[in-house]
């Protein structure tokens, strides 16, 4: 390491130390993205193995207990290791650029929030090597199963603690940055929508990650220190865990999708060459979704034993979420209405998001109805639902955002031909992969089972084939990103014709330090 | 840059997250308070769980069986005599497990029932089969099972067999 860095506009320090000790929001953003990409590869390979096992009935590739470990780890890795870090990567890169701040409010804490993650990821993946294998009780960690496992269960709890601490620190940082460090003239209601959605997400994270930490701490003390929060033998109640977990879990679902709304609300106006339709209603809809998210946790547990009054309350509250979400979908479509549309790769992913996320939303409405949910709970219908909202929803918005801001980050335009191939292969195969799961679920195929009855064979084979193509298509994204880093068509400061916002006023690639003098916002 | 402002905001947010951590624990008693106040979940469903009425008019003989997969490594023994239980009564029995080898062993018991129809009424409150058993060389432990045979069990079911098979875990040799 260079001992003393010249004060002021110095270049990035070189080598490994630049990344280990970085306090620069752009470097840390990049680290978050590469971490998410690595975990995506691992979680994705697990998904491929799951689909390969389900390609035909019977047990082919993995033993049932390994299959259970695969589904559990796949869920934990994709949620805590891929979607959340990728969105935090966007926040790190874009929030300071979009509000005209020189960096995040607490750069050193920012470094800490990132470097806790690889440790947690290592624990989670390393637990597969421990005696008894990794956690196999499902990502929701329900007792009593979760209290009966081996040492890897304790390690997983520790990993969750670390990831929770990382998220809380990251969110405090992001919320403080947004609240205190906006450029002069940028009132709250002038902030780009992506910043708004992240502000609300940060508050959700600060409110519910500690509750998850509490829930897993109670599990840990039940397992090791003789308490009986959830242990029926000592007077505890396993269902209590589900209540506490889903009090975290449902806001978590919106944590995974609100930043996606922000990205889509940025991309669609750019390629429609119109301002976002209904900006204020978008802000209020986001806030409404966030508030409602605290009132609907019971819909995850309709079948565990709940009085009819509570079932009705959770059912109506859940159906109510469709109203602000509908406002958003309406606004995106209205933004495109009579716009002068072009369909570059980011826009393709954004339009696909609007269509496919809405399918996930509709199947969510179906599941929200308690009588229907009692039929469909724990079937592939649920699997289809949450993969539509998380893959074609959250993940596609991440792709849209990547293609959209890559020119700003690397200084090179992403290869449009490769990008389109990536889009079309992904968009088609993802439907081949997940759409048949609706039919499987309606026909009664249970989730988290390595083997199935013969009548499910055909749709499973179709889904597996779609899965293999979808998995392979993601290699194209890696190629696009690597090509973009190495060179390609130079991007101008305003990389897209219709792009608005402060990030497009700085050069492409964005210099190591930006907005050391705050810009004036009119 | 407004450093004091940043510090104040972050302090507030940290306090908020600490409060939410405490709230997570507080949810455990709060749910109970909420249900007491509103009367939710205090009716039939709950009464079933709290049912301590014992049907003393009849009794069922529970036969206890122990099997072990690898008898050279373990000695696994059930109580010698069957127990007579009234449906609804909380019963405790103890199995015995001994590690006969010179190395530490890990294993787990898997229960089964005969007749099969009894399984739905056999409520194990606590059982050594819920957990892996770690035994030091030549260690001997007593393993309790706490169970209730609920009152729904058919009247003509006079004998129920509870059988455990003990499996060694770890690398298969």
C-alpha cells in the first residue's frame, strides 16, 4: 500500500488493498456486484442440480437429504447472497451519483458492511462439508426440524447474523446518505424514484432485519442454552417462530422487490423519452406497500391453525397490496403510452419485468385467498409464484439496471447483439422453466421433494429443459460484462438519449471521485 | 458536509434497529397478550392442545422395542416391560444406549409404530429421536421419551408397539 495518498483528486490505489480497504462507494458497489455474481453462480449450479434430479421421477443424482440441503441453500443463497447484495451494489454506485453526494455518509462502515458478506457466504457454503451436511430444513428455518440438526445449523444461524448485521449497517448508511447528503435544491419529492425506493427499503431493512436476528437468536439459545422459546417439550410453541419469522419475512419480500420498482421506473421513462407518469403516486404507492407489508405476515401460515377472523384479516390485507402495486403497473404502462419507444436491452428487460412480474403478482392474488391457499400451500404453484416475482421480477430488474448503467460504470456501451441474445434466451426459457410449475402445483405436486408421482413427469421434464437453457444463457451476461470491461464502443456522458438525472452529467466512466462540489439542482 | 447531522441520523437509526431487535423477543409474550385480549385462538383449537383430561375408563398397552443397525458398535435397549397407559395421560419412558466401541460415535434413532393407524394419535412431546446422539467411547446414556397417546385412539386398539431403530451416522464403511 502506498503510505500516504496525495490529498484531493487522487487516483484509485492499486492492487488487492484497493478492494480490501476501499471506502469508495463505486469500488464497494463493484464488490457487491461481483459477490452477488459469484453467489449467483453457486446458487444457480444448485438449481441446475435440483432440476436435473427432477428431470424424471425416481432418485437419480442425489440422495434425498442432499436434495433437501440443495433446496435450502439455494433459497438462502439467492435471497441473502444474490438479490440483496446486488441491490445494495446498485445503491452504492447510484445513490450518491443520483443525489449529487461525494460518497456514502459512512465510508468505513460501508467497507465493513460489504466484507461481512463473503465471510457469511463462506460459512453457508462451507457448512456442506460438516458432518451431517448443510441445513436441510428449508430456508424458512422452521422448528422443530431446525432444532434437531447438527452443527451446520448453528453455523447457518451465525451466517444469518452476519448477513443481517451487514444489511443493517448498509441500510443505516444508505438512509443517512439519502436523508442528509442530497445536493442543494434536491427536495425529497425531486429525488429520482430509485433513490425513493431505496430509502423506503432501507427503513424496512432497519425495522425487520433485527427481528430476524432475534428469531434466529432464540433458535440458537433453544438449541444450545436450554431455553424453550419454540420447544414444545419445555412449554414453547413452534408456531411462534413462524409468527416472528414472517413478521420479518413478508417485509423482506418487499425489500427484494422495491429497489426493482425503482430501477424499472428509471429505465422505462428513458426509453419512452417521457417523464415517469405519476411520480408522486409512485412514491405514495411504494410507501403504502411498505406499510402494508407489516400487516400481512399471516398469509404465509393460513394452514398452521388460525381463527377464521385472523384468516380473513390477513386475506383482505393481502388483497389490498394489489392496489398500490396496480398503481405502479398502470404508471409504467402509462409512461410507455405514446412515448417514442426504442427497445435497447435494458428496455427489453424492463418491459419483460412489467409483463412477467404482473403474472407473479396475479398468482400471488390467487394464493392470498385463504381457501385457495389451503389447497395450494406447499405445492409447486407457490414455487411458480415466487420464482415469477423473484426471477422475472427482481432478477430481471437487476439485468435491466446492469445494462442501463454499465456504460456509466465502465465507459463502454454493452454489446447490444449479445445483450439481445441474452434477453431473448432468458425471457423465453424462464417461462418454459417456471410456467409449467403452475400446472404441477394445481395438480398437487408438493415442493421440496426429490421424487414425484408419474403423472407429473412431462411438465417436470419441460421445466428442467427450460431451466438448463436459462442457466446456460446467464453465461452470456458474464461475457457481455467482461467485454464491456475490456473495451467496446465508447459511451458519452449521457449514454442514453432519453436519460435524465445527475449521474449522466458526469463523464463515462464515472471518475473515481464525483460531486466533491455539490451540483445545483433546479 | 454535515457530519454532525449524519452522526445524529445514524444514531437514531441504530437505536431503531436495537429497539426492533428487542421487539422481536417481545413478540413472544405480546402474541399471548394479544390473543388474551381479543379472545383469538383461545377456543376449540387451543383447548385441544391444552387437553389434559385422561380417559381412565380404558388403557392401552404400549410395547417398546429397540433395534440397532450395527450391533457390534452399539447396545440399544428398550425398557424391559410394556407400559399400560390411559389415553390422554403423559407418559415417560427411558431407553438405554451404550457405545461399545473405542471411538466416539454419532447416531440417530428413527421411530415406527404398529399398527400404523396408531401413529396419528401417538404425540411425542419430546424424544431422543429428535436429535443426533453423540457418544464418547464406552459412554452409556439414558434416553427419555415423553409422549401422550391422545384420546382419539380407536377403542379396539388395545396394544400399540413403539419401535426405534438406531442408525449410525457419518461415513459409511
